C-alpha cells in the first residue's frame, strides 16, 4: 500500500513530505515515529486520501 507521511514543524506547517510503500499501517507508523524523533514536531500519515494517524511530540510548543 502507498502511504504519504507529512512531517510538521513546531508551528504546524509542513516541513517534509515523503511517500513510501508499506505492508501495513503499523509499518508506516514505525517509519514515521523513527523520523519524527529525530527532528520534526509532528507527523500525519495518509493511506490514499484517508488520514490514518496523527502524532505530535509532547513538550514542544505549537
């Protein structure tokens, strides 16, 4: 399945957009979490046009 991962800055604006093929929603979430912890404030994951997951780093200003 094709997933779109959109990583967000502290202000909620898009910082980085990535498309990938994953076997499951859980695999897409694992990829997003590993990158999110490096440098971004949040992430949204879409499968097609459907938002399946959204996460923000806790403790970061919005």
